[in-house]
C-alpha cells in the first residue's frame, strides 16, 4: 500500500474511489459495534469507518488502536449518511470505509492533549515535536514558508541576488554580545556568529553585485523577552546607487506581498514621520498609529504658573505634556491611583489625572491653577464629557518615555486599539549620535557606518548631536519590524565619525580594517535594511510571542528544553580546543 493522497484533500468528487491514507489517530470512537477514527495528517483530517460488515478482521484490529497511533489504511470513499455530515470539516461530507489497516507505530499516552491551549510553555517546548502537531502551529509554520517563498519571488523579480554570507566570522562587538566559537586549528582564537551580515553586505556592494538579499539567521547573546531570541531570522538586503526612498519602496513591496497572504491590502505608500514628531506625539520611536490619543506639549500654558511642581520643572528646562483618553472618566479613583503608580514604575515623578464629568473638571490639581490655565487645558485637549486627561512634568526624555508607555496601556484598558487593523509607518530623520553620560563620549544611535544627512555634514564639527542620520525604521502596529540606513561610502567621512566615537585608527583597523580598505577601492553609494522575519510573522499570525512562529525556539534563558542545549562537553573536546573552564560550583 502506498499513500494516494492526504487526508485533508479528500472530497465528495472522489466518492467511490479506493484510497490509501497515512496519518495519526486524532480521535477514536466506538459506536454500536462500529469504530470511527478521525485520521489526521498535515492537510487536515477525515473520518475513517471500521465496520465488521466490511471487514471483521480489520474492525477487530481497529479496536486496539489509540490516539496518536500512526496508521496506514486502505478503503473506499463514501458519502456520509444523511444527518451525519459535519459542515465545520473540510471533509465533512464524506468518510472512508476501511478495508485494510496497518499500524505503522503505536504511541504512548501524550503528556498533554493536542487540543488543549492552556498547556504551559515549558511543557510545550520540552515536547516541541508534539506541540508542532497541533493544527494552529502547523498553520503558523506553513504561513512562514509561504511568506519566505513570496519574498524570494518578489526579490528575484526586482533583480536581487541571494548571496550567502559566513556564519563563522570576526568578532566586532558593538551593542549586543557576540556568540564566540573557539577555533581548534588556531588555538586561542575565536570566530563570532554574526549579529547581522552588515559588513559583508557592504563588501558585496563594493564588489559590484548592486542588489543583494538573504533570508538569514543572525545571533545575539542578549537578555531575552517575547520578541527576542538568541538566534533569529531577518530579511537582509543592500542596494547600490540609491537614496533612502529607493530602499523604502522595495521594503514596502515586501511587506505588502507578505500581507496579501492573509488577504490584507496595505497602502501603496506608507506614511512617513520624523523621529522628532514621533517622540513628541507618541513618546516612542515606533508609534502605534491605529488610534489617536496624541501626546501634547502644554508647557507654554504654564510659563507664569504659581503651581510649584510645574514652575520648578520649567525652570530646569523640563516640559509639561499629556494626553486625553476618551472614555477614561469611567476609571475609579483607585484605578486612577493605579495609573499613577504605573507611571512611577516607568520613571515618572508623578502623574496628574483630570476627569471631565457633567459637573466639569475634577482634579486635585485645579485648586493650584488659574482660570486661564484651566481654560487653556480644556482648549488644548478639546475635552468632552467622559474624557480623562493625564499630565506629567519632568525632563523631556523622561516625560516622552512615561507617557508613550502609559498611552499604550491606557488605550488597551479602554479597548481603543482596533483589531484586524494594520498601520504601517516609516520613521526617519533619527539623530546620528547620542551622548553617553557615563563614558563621556558620543555613541552611534544605529551603527558607525550610518551616513549623515548631506546638509548636516558641517554640524559634525560644530554640533554633532544635531546631525541627522540617513536612517529609517519601518513600524507596524507599534512594533519596529525593520531598520536600515544609507551607509557611509567615503573613507574621509567614515574617519570623521570614528574620531567622534573615539575609535582610534588602530582600533578601527583591528575591528573593521577589511571594510575600510574596501571603501578606498571605488565603493559606490549604497544602503539597505534588515527586516525581522520572526516579528513580521508574529504580527501576521497574531501570535503573542515570536516563539509561536519559530519551529524550535529557545526559552528566555536561551535554553532548548527539548534537546537540553546548551550542555556540558567532555574534557577531551575542551582539551582539543585548548580551553580550561573556571566555572564555580555555584555557577554550575
């Protein structure tokens, strides 16, 4: 017997045909001397009937099988008796009358039911091979496959070339820690697993490939959370002779192509917002624009205020900002106090709430404000009955961060974030540099190869913090799904950036020497981006974590519970690598 088709592919058009099916027992039921088995494979399931009238021997054998046994059956496709159809099932019109049965493999009792969605993640990851049998997990993996195929076809249509870059490369620590791999044939030396193919894809542009892409694994040894993994997949691309709009146009096509797989049509052109506007109105550089609740700066209203907290804040060059939450007046006093506690957890010195009721404004703040300041608040936030206004006063960075995070949580609590809505957005004009107060030096906001805006080049000598980068992030529903930039292709500009970052010529040569030398051999203007494939897939499938769209993910401690990795190795292997462990008993 050889399989003739998948279980889920059977249909009423095949009634009367003899078929051979292979799969797992999803469920077995005994009814009045007849045994029914729902046989499942990757395409779905079909009801198989084992009847003593068709074959007493096969029926007797079927009574011994249990859930998750692996079977091969032969039988005839039959229309289900009237009244027994299952409209919820793709194969609900038909059943298969079994004439032969072979048990290919029995199965132990499973540690959890496959239809149970409340299984702990620890158990799921330990028995990932069982977890992946569940229909929704298989759907996630299949959609991921379709997305990868659609992206490859799209990139090929635009003339991009898929080039593999090395996994064993040079350690150039910048940002996250590298995963290091010891070299046996070069004792005392190490490779690093790439955090991204950044340097290699720039080299490919110098080499004249013009358009490169990869769907590639990257590695970062960092603390994990729901949207991070030690090994992750990104859609990586680089282009020569381009401006940032050219890269953005290609990326918009990628994202539109992927979302068409779930019948979602995204706009032909994504909205563009400056970093400054994003931080002012949303308090975050990856704004969720599916709902309003914009943050407003009301500092000017209180330039002559007598309210001590506001006066002191403005005297120290701080700001006073807030947002209006429609329907927020239904929050109780206790709930408003809890939002104040939440704001303090985010780093706020305090949070002021103003309710708008049919009696007017209600807040402890009002007794400290003038009538003009109160009317100014009403006008600024266009308040209506049922609203609540939240205000915070502090340094600009702190207020933006606190209100940005609070805005999202308040909107979720009030049910203001629409489901099945997708709001893509570009954020541009990021600052090129930031100032590290601890180390007393400039640091790159993106990476040291990001090009400054041409018109801002003179500011590198006079006011580096005002220099904008030719960088761009693509954001979807408040999640950054990709980031990139136009690169520095001139050696003199690169040297100036390194000087600002206090990267000496010797250090630059050790870390990036091969790229710097390549820039002197006719490097074209070039730029690119990396999209987080796992993150895109989690949005596509509405998963709460990217672990739901990765076949074999790690835990938040970077462990694989199924295989037991990472694990100790024997002394012989360590001796070959010239490695001696200094792990303490407590660390073990």
